[in-house]
């Protein structure tokens, strides 16, 4: 029985079954999930920039500050 567990076929099968899930859990999933959050933060930052750019353009046109759009992220304190 010990000959079967030490054969290269069984060791290869065990390595093939155990290594891919470990690599996926340790390497791939953290990098993909973090990149999704980074992309979402980048989109939020771009939308915030557009909001402030529109606000500055409206101020140049002569609108009062109370009448001007305030970006949502202004209240979040993130940027």
C-alpha cells in the first residue's frame, strides 16, 4: 500500500489537485478583487472631478454658490 502513495502518478495527482486552488486563493483572487476596488475608486474620483469642473464653470457664468451643484463625495471626506 505504501508503494501506491509514493508513486509519481499519485504525487502528481495530489499536487495537481492541491496547488491550483492554493494559487487561486493566495495570488489571483486578491489581485482581481483589489483591482476592481481600485477601478471603482478611480471612477468615483473622475466623476468628482467632473462635478467640481462643472461647478467652477457655473461660477464663472455668474451663479451664486448656494445655487451650484455640490458633488456627493464632498460629504464623504474621501477626496
